C-alpha cells in the first residue's frame, strides 16, 4: 500500500492501514491535554473519502467533563459533516500494553460506526490489538433505534 496523501491539512487514506493509522493516533496523542492523569491518548479516524480526522484526550479538573481521544475524533468528524467511518486507531504512548476504548467511547463508537468496523488499539510498543466495534460493544440492541 502506498503512502497516504496529505490533502487540505488532513491525512488522506483510501484503504485503512492499521500501522499508519496507529502512527497518526500516536502523533495525535502529542496534542493531549492531560495534566491530571499524565496519560496522553490519541485517536485517528478514517472516513470513506480517505480523510483521517484525529483527536486527543482533553482533561478537566472535574474529571467527568474530560473527553477521550476517540470521542474527540468522532465529535470533530461529525462537526465537519462526516457520518460514516471505516476504521479508528487509538494509541496510549505511555502504556506498556494496548489500551482499549472506555465504556463511554464504546457507546459513541456504537452510535456512529457499523458493528464490523475495525478498532485498532496500541500502547508504546509496536504491538496492537484489533477488535470490531461489535466485539467491543456486544449485544448493542439499541443500534437499530436511530431513524437517520
């Protein structure tokens, strides 16, 4: 697979490449605002048009008001009019092991992503885990409720 192309300030990737997407998520973690946990996280989300939208975790001293990297990326994409996604990578570059999305992020992934969409998660090493949205949020009986 060829190198992704830069287009309009966003990475363009026609077919999601897990390692390249994880690299983008790792880079996005550099934008994290995590002065309380000291645990930066980045996410990179691929849209069907090949655009990759990134997000980073943004903390607040009132922990409940923090926003994870996955949700930051999805909310940024939705704010730009994107509603369909092909894959997402999440990277926690200070973790010795890959860290999967939290429960709130799994719910948001279930809202906006098809159950078979791949989710790649990595730590500081080169190892990563692949799971589908459906595997992370099994028995999502509410997925078919929306009347989009």
